[in-house]
C-alpha cells in the first residue's frame, strides 16, 4: 500500500507501507507533531475517495478541529480542483446511482459553516489528505488484508493532528450534515404530510456494490432487533429486493417508498436524520446521518468494520455477531 501526500498539487508517494499511516506508539516514540495548541493557520484537506460514505465518515473532523483549534481555517477543494485532479473517470468510479464523486462531495459538504474557503490549484504548497491518520492497532482480515482495529477514521485523522485520547472521547467527530432553510422546510412538510406528529423510522435495503445485494437480510439478528420498532411507521428505499410480501413488510405495515417521492438525496437525508431509528444495509446515506440522535442498526458484509465504523451505531455482521461502538 502506498502512502501519498499532495505537494504542489501533485500526488507524491512518500513510502510503501503495510497500513496508513502510523501507530499511536510510533507517533509518541518518534515525537511526530500534530498542530500547535494555538494553531491559527490553514488546514487544506482533500478526501482521496469519493462515495457519499467516504465523505460522510470524515465530515465530522471539521467541527472537531474548530473545537480544539478555534482559530484554525479549513479549506476544501473547488469543483474545478476535484475534476482536474482526479479526472472524470476517477470521479465516475465512485458513482452511486446517478451521482458521481463530485456530486457526492456536495451532498455531504454543502452548507457546512466550518469550511472557511474553497481552494484551487496553486494556492497551497501542501494539502492534507485522509492518508494522514494514526491508529491504535492493526488486525488481519480473513482474506489477508491488514486494516486498523475497529476505530473511526475521523478519530484516526484527528489523533494524527494532535487530539488526545480524552479529547477523542469528549469532542464529537461523528458525521455532520448541515441543511439549508429550504431543505429543512421541505423535509418537515414531507414528514408532516406522511407521518403527522408520529415518530417514525427509516429502512434501507440498498447496496452500491452489486455483490452485497444478497438475501441474508432475511435471517439475521438485524430483523430480530427491528421488533422493538414494529409499531412505528417507516420511510424506506430498496433496490435489493421488493419489500412487498417479505417479513419486513409484515413487520412494518405503514410504509412510504422514498423512490416514489420527489425529494432530493439531501432532503431524504434530512428526513432520515429526524427519524427515531434507521435500519438497513451499510451505506453512505446511513453513515451520513449517523452523527444525529437517530438509532442506527446497520447490516455490514465485512468481517471487521475497521476505520469505517461510527460511534453509537450498532453493526450486524454476516456471521451473526453484533458490535456497538
């Protein structure tokens, strides 16, 4: 695996490593510096992967950085920078439905009050990326891949830039979305028209990766866990199977199909963020709202969740095990 940095707007291979980037022990032993306690400079950042989930799981670092370093100035790339740097093919590789990587960037980052500036080429000599991370330990997956232990990527990045273990516990770095007044208004009206004043939930049976669209959702602990919510109405989306005549449709007898509405993805995310619970496949749209008060129960195809986990989410694995972080 190659460790990259962005210098003079070019990818520079720094080293070949077993895993990105270095352990907590390495950081302490080699006195690798984070940011000064009173840091008041720029923090230009570039995410190297572009699904909704990729952007979502790192979206909370900006608010967290502003909490620890109130004077820090955070910059993200312009559309032009993303398009030229990664190329059309690079952004299309991360397409989900009708959205490519550039659109996914906006789905997650729009209206974020913690972003101070959007940079273009030639403005920063060095740009931080999500390759800058510091993990506590590594595990080997059954397929031989080496990954970090089950530890959120946002926390690994923040540890790299000087966050203490206590700060990682007390400063919220879970995913963050920021909605416009218009998005909130339309979402609230939509909720009211379909659910009245009732609490509700959301179901998601959709996977970006075709091989994960299988049928083990029928016989997992996830379905058993959903029983506690059986009296609630739900919004749902499914491209994996038809909900009709399944156990899920029998459990939830008041259902509204998101695909039959005119809501944008961000408007759907707002609705999902206001739900009492979200149940379904691990997907970017669930990751994106997992930093709210909604109760998330997520079916994951992985043996260990590694850096893709989020605090407060309950994960259900294909071997029947359950973990909550």
